[in-house]
C-alpha cells in the first residue's frame, strides 16, 4: 500500500469517527428532570445542615433514590409548606415530598403516592411544665403550630386554646423556648429529633401520639401517571433493601 493511500484511509477513519461522535451527541438523551418541592425545615425529614447547601434528611434521600430508580435527575426546591399544593397546581414543581400527611381534604386537590412513613402528632412542653401531661390539658392554653399542618388543625379543635401559627416548625419551637407559648403540637418524629438533637434539651414530649398519620408524595391531579411511576419505584426500593437502608440511616431502626 502506498503511503498516500494509508494517510487517506487514516483521514477517512478520523472523519467517520468524528461524524459518529457528532451523531452520538445529538442522540444522547437529555436527563429528565424531576422538580421536587419541600419545606426543608423539618428535620429529620428535610433540612439543611449548617454550612451545607445540600438538602439532607429521610425524604431527601428517599426522593433521590426514587428519581434514580425512575431515571430522573432530582432538583429540590425549598418552599413554604403552605405553598406546596399550589406549587403542584401551578406546575412550579412536579412532586412534593415534605412529611406531608395523606388527608381526605388534600387528596381532593392532589394525588398521593402509597404511604411511605407512619407518623402521628405529639405535644412538646418545657421541661419544668407540670400542668400539661397530655393533649387534653391544652384547654385554654397557648399553642404554637406550623401553618397549614395537621398539627394546626388539631390545635384549633382544642377548647379556648390560643393557637399561634408560624411559617416553619423551628419558629414554633423557638417561641416555646422563649416562653411565648405553653406547647407545640407537631409530628412526633420531628419532636423526637428536636428534643434529642436540635438544642431542645429544655423541652419534653407529653402524652400518647394523638393521631395515626401516614406521609405521601404528592403530584398534581392531572399527573396520575407520575404517581404510578413513583409507586412502582417505591415498591422496587422496598424490595431491593434501599428503602430500609435509608430508614435505618435516619431513624436508627428498621421500618415497622
Ligand atoms: N405531617 C404534617 C402535615 O402534613 C406536617 C408536615 C410539615 N412538613 C414540613 N416539611 N414542614 O400537615
């Protein structure tokens, strides 16, 4: 073979492979994005660790695992809890995961996935409080809650109670610490975590859990297929042990 022919062939191969690379680029699927809304001030479900921009928590790990399972890139948006359902309606987010209890009223507005966590409400008071021993003792008392939550709904049913609504759960706890209210009514796992970790050493939980609640992942009513995909991914993560791994990481025990 002549040198000329060889170099022609090399050039040919180069052109061909560049061409292929070009085609490959064009054909490469752009990762599908799942826009996820959450009120990320609800440890250990969703929160920002000090000095970190990353969202941490059980819900955050779970939705990332679900997204991966479904072949989506997960993008988390921090928003107010009472803005989550409107956010689904407006299409600002595709999905919500925010320790949100599946309720009849919410189910009229959005789709929920299968339940992914069992919860309930408890009451938190200051350590030195001896008058409030259970939910019934809240009559006539000042109660702090997070706006738009099941805790707020229950607190409002208490006779003569003065209910103060805060944008986030940490603000409700701060008000208890400052002595502005007698109690906080909020989700048990979050109260447990606050007392154990988040500087809630001068507070305690009283009484038995008031409600049996289950958390679900939300999608817009018109997005039923997405809920089906999420349910399928959730089933798979339960089967392959990934769900249990995430649960144990955050709660230190296996799911009941
Ligand atoms: N489980 C309660 C509810 O659905 C409270 C949830 C609050 N979640 C949050 N990320 N702040 O009403």
